[in-house]
C-alpha cells in the first residue's frame, strides 16, 4: 500500500472543525473524528489544524499511549519537497543507561534520602 502524499499548501486549507488535519514529524494526521475525545479539548487541535504541530505536540509531553493512539489517525506524509529535518528525540527510561550512571551523587535521588537519614539521626541524638 502506497503512502498518500500531501503538500503543506493543501493541508493549510484543512483547518476547521469539519476537517482538522495537521503535521507531526512530516507525517499527516486527520484528527477530525478525535476532536471531541481529545483530553486537552478540541480547541487545542483546531488551533494547530492545517499547520505543523510537531513542536506543540512535543512540548506537551504526550504519553506513549497517546503516541500509539495517534497512529490510527495517520493518513499520509508530506511530499519530499515540503519535508523538514526531523530531530530524533532519544529518550531512554532504563535504569542502566549511561546518562543515568554519569550523573553525580548530589543530583540523584540518593542525596536527599541520605540527607534525610542523617538529619533524623542527628535530631534523635540531640533532642531525643
């Protein structure tokens, strides 16, 4: 099955409650049937209809469930001439990733816990 291609110009006209389409990462989504179900309200979606909503979508910090749900509204992609460079966001939630291992002790959760224990022992010793 071939992917349907759209131009930014033709999508710009699809910005109403009866035809709400937008672009996220060069992919085109028709959210007309989702307007009333969107947790943030239909106004948010209509506000970006006909436009590139990539930055708005990422700024909100949608859940993985939301990102999976949006696949059912995917209707195509931009023509090659209208595509922009997509910045891949590399988010790794695993505990063993190198970024987490390289953080200092004071910026991790361990520091406040240790500080709380020390303060509790000190309080008990001085006032107990």
